[in-house]
C-alpha cells in the first residue's frame, strides 16, 4: 500500500502538475535547483508530498539551445551531474544523449505534434531533478516551434530512490510473468 502511494506521489508530481500552487515570489521556499531562465513567463511553483515543481513558458526558437545551456550551466555550478539514462527507465537514453524526440499526441483533439526534450540530473545527495521541454502545435495548424513550455521537478533522494526501486520491481515482475507465459506456450 505504501509503495502504491509512493508511485502515485511521483507520478502526480512529475506528470499531473496539480498540487499546492505558489506564485513566483514564493519560489524561495523551493529547492534552488528549480531553475527559472531569463525571459521566462507564466511562472508557477507547486509543492506535493515533499517534492517541488516549476513550470514556465518562454518564447524561443526550437531547439531552445540557450534555455538548455542556461539550465545546465546553473545546475552544474551547483554540483548537479546529468544522467545519460532515464532515471526511471534504465537502459533508455535520456535527452542528454539522444537529444529531442517527437511524437503525435492523440490524447488531444485535434491531435498535436509534440517535440520533447526530457532528462534528469542528480546531485551528490542523490536528489533527482527532472527537466522536460515541450513544443506543441495542432496538426491542423501551421507548425509553431517558438512557444516553449518547461517543467522541472525536484525529488529528494529518498523519494527518488524508492520510486526507482518500485519501477524496477514492476518491470522485473512483468518480464518474469511474460517470460513464464511465453515459455508455457512453447511447451
């Protein structure tokens, strides 16, 4: 039961974006690893079960090289190191390695084309910082690669470590279940 709650907390923090909202003046109550870049607009901070999130928008042409450089430099100056693999998906290269990806978001109507940069950093304490950059436009409209949305999520080491263990357990369990099913069907 505790494990399910932990995954719910992590998923809620990283992907749902709903929790205690603070305005940008209250950003001082959040981890200084949540980096607001020059020119950011519509800045929102969120707290949820010991985690912190930052959202903002900025007008910058794809591939947002200046935004990525500013975030990276500020984090590295604070001792953070980029992770070459996705923290919750070992074996999957992060955007630090593979760069931008793109996909069609069919959950929206009309469908949207999304360009995404997604990666994490880790500090000496084991805290994890997720960073996601997105450009998105309707498939029925002209491509718009100037309006960038940035979300960052800070997870303390204990929470991040537990979430990673749980995800790996789930993946291992699914592989074991699938492997035994495949083996049974061969006999």
